[in-house]
C-alpha cells in the first residue's frame, strides 16, 4: 500500500515568487544606510553635547540660590525669635556673639537692630573683630544661616557679608548688608547670581 500524501491547498503551496524573495533577501545594511545613521548620530551629539558641558555654571547658580534662601530664612527666623523675646535692644552687653540673649541651635547669635549682624559684636562697624576671618567666625548671620567656609568663599567687611560660590568665581556672589537702623531690615542682594557671573 502506498504512503499517504496529504494534499496541499494551492493557496498554501509555496510559489516561485516566494522562493525568489527568500533567495534575494538582504543579509545586512548597505554602506549608505550606515553612513546616514552615523551622520544623524553626529548631528544629535553636536546639538546635545554643549548642554551637558556647561552644567557647572548651572550648579553654581543653584548653589548660590540656596545660599540666598538660607540668608533670607535665617534673617526672618531670627527676627521672629527676636520679636517673641520682646525685642531686646542691641547693646554690646546682650547682643554680641559671646553675650547674645538669642540662641539658635545652641549658638548665641550676634544681632543688630533685630536681625543677625555681620561683625559679631552686636554693634555697627564690627569693632570687636578685625580681619575677614575673625568677622566671619563671629558673624551672627553666618551662625544663624549655617553657611560654611568649606562650602562657600565667605568674606566680610564691618557691615557687609559676601558669600561667593568658590574662590575661582568671586563674581558669583550674594551679599548681606546688616540692618543699619532700628526698624530697618538687612539688604540681601543676589543680583550677581547669574549664569554669566557663575561660568
């Protein structure tokens, strides 16, 4: 008896065109296709790379915005605490960095006119401290805002504290000018915190 051979429907039988397509199918990409892909990748890299290269300036701007926020919130928090304590007068016997009646996180905060002072002496002109390092070490606003000389380049005159991103970028800075008169507020100036100054 002969072996059984199933019949294949003509629509399902492989045709000569299907065999021809299988024989002529590509095995890879052509040289032109590869060149086009490389050119497109090169264009994408050329437009995206500059955005990633200049992230240092953006980081310094963000760092200085954080320092500005720290100075503003420290001044506001100190002011609130000063008001709660019945607004003590600024005298060298109660408002210097060693005699202050206002303590934040275990640290006596030197103040002048109801806000943290720059010099640490509780009086205008920082008579108790000489030199930038001594002024910064005793400064009420530095202590109140928790700014660190390891994170920022901090310098000071008798009434103005300057906080820069680092020593290499002195123009990328924010300044804090202590409250000069009773009822006045300190001036916090962050106009120099721009991408151009921080580059």
